[in-house]
C-alpha cells in the first residue's frame, strides 16, 4: 500500500520538522541537497532562484561540517534539521567536530575582488551569508551548529471548488 502524502505532511508538522543524519562523507551531500530542495519546492512559497540559494547555502554548511569531522576523529553523523513556521524555513546543520573558531569567520558576504578572494579562507561561510536572510553559528567543545533562515511563507492552499 502506498503512503498517504497527507499523512506524511501531518507527520512532519507534528514532529516539528524533518531530521536527516548522514555520515561525515561528501558522497552524501547530494542527499542533503535533494531533501532540502524537495521540502522547499513542495512546502514553501519560494521561486526557483531562492530555492537554489537555500540549497547551496545548506550544502556549504554541510560541507564545512563534514570537513570539521575530518579534523577530529568522530563517528557521529552530521545532522541536518528542517523546521518551518508561517514566515520562515530554517535549516540547521550540526557537526560533532569540536569547537569552531567563530572569531575567524568572515562577518560579511564574499569578497568582490578576486585577488582578495584568493587570499581569504572560509569563503563558504561568506557565500552562506550572501545567499540567505539570516545565519547564526553556535559552537562548544562538542561541535558546531549552523542555523540558516530563509524568509518565506508556506505554499498557498489550493482553491477548493
């Protein structure tokens, strides 16, 4: 028997979101991109370009999380959590790769001068900041959480006849 999509959507809403756990391996980034893209297109009022921006930002955050795991022997998964409310969708990417140096993160979007871009690290963080409406970083000795927010409403309800 096929799953009832209405029941699946109600399950996501009752659970408060969708949680995806992936091994700290870049081979799983395509799964993260597919899940975020599917949720954004099917549940939010976003145009194609904004969905692509969100997917790229989450992919960058997940890549950083995977790289953090490579620096510290960790068998823990990278966790990606989708949450939404009436005005926003939020994707949180959590690693267990130890404390990040938040002071070293760029505080603005990507540099526009190619020479400066070549000299700077953490361009993924700058790219994330440029693509989404809000991004927050929290870290402790266990790892880092990146919370990415895109302002958008839910898809309009279909008209009833």
